C-alpha cells in the first residue's frame, strides 16, 4: 500500500504547535488543488481510466465553482463579518472569504 499526500504543493495554515492545519478542503479554491492532485495520482495508478477521471475531475471543478460563488454571494449580502469558533476547523474557510474568526477556548 502506498500513501500519497494530496495537499502536497498547496499552501497550508500553521497551527500553534507548528503543524499544518488539516482542514484545507474547507477552502473551495484550495480544494481545486486537492482535486488536481487526486486526478493526477489516479491516472498514475489506473492509466486506462484517464477519460473517466478527467470527466469526473472537470465536473467536480464546475461544482466547486458553483459552491464558491454561492457562498460568496451569501457572505457579500450578510451583515455579519465574523463568528466565534472553539477549534481551528473553519480557519481556511474564514480566510478565503475574509471573515473574522474569533477563537475561544472550548470549556464547559
């Protein structure tokens, strides 16, 4: 079994401990890069299925673009410019859409 890093070559946000934030797919633009890496590596693994992979890859990119534009329209119309978060899962999303994110300690 071979492990492939699908975020290789993509910019990542760093956590306080110096490691990369793993929730990169929550940024629709960076998700395009992940999709490209998946596409390229799938062709390497099963070259005979390239046409199917290419079709699926292009359809996925179109869907990502629609999602991105829909979110952007909603945020542009919104009166809210930030939110509180108890973890780092939405950091990429907040950065992409220029939303203020306020981290709070998760406690009961």
